[in-house]
């Protein structure tokens, strides 16, 4: 075997080893990554969110944050930036919306929680100043009343 033949064999072997891999049907890359991966871990959370909102919950929620492991608590951030909490208890889920707790085992409380979420969504987007701080609306200052002098008679 000559030196040139050896070089050619090495080139062929290198091309075989470092050949770019072609994708097969099994190697397809999924572009449908879930928007909220936490729902993959907690399927019962997804059911509760669907019950409170709709199956189109992705339009109304911007983020789901896992806040605490015990009791399992999630912060749901709505599209307008307003949050509410969902906590898992052994019997049922508990929604805390605007400081009030709703035990989702009861149908009447689940409906009340749904109405509270609808009320929050109706608030709309919060407006922020360019500096990043929200400023309260200015109220007109009250003018002190002029002292009345008794009329001289």
C-alpha cells in the first residue's frame, strides 16, 4: 500500500465517521413545545385551570409559577399582570383571588372564583410610566376656605 492509497482510505473513513446525520421519522424535532411545562407535571392543575377559565386558557394566562412544594402552591399570572394563587389540598384545590379563598370542591364557590377571575381580567392592562413606577392619579388640592368676616351694620 502506497502513501497516497493510505491517505485516500483515511479520507473515506473520516467522511463516514463525520458524515452529517440525516433526520429520520424517529428523530423529528417537536416544535410544539408546551407553553406551560408545569402543566405536564401536574395534570390536575390543568383540569382546574380549564374549569376556572376555558380550554383556551392560554389566551388569558401569561405564566404559571410553582411557588411552594408543600402545600403545593402555584401563582397564575393573568394576561393583564394580575396574579391569583391555586393551592392543592388533599380534598380539593383552593383558589385565592384578591385575598379571598374559594374551595373549589363546592360548585357555588367554583362559580364565585370564576366570576372573580373574570372581574380581574376586566381590569385591563396596568399602565406604567416610562420610569417603571406607577404613580397614583393626582387629586386636586383643596383650597382653604376664606375666613368670613361679619358684615358691619
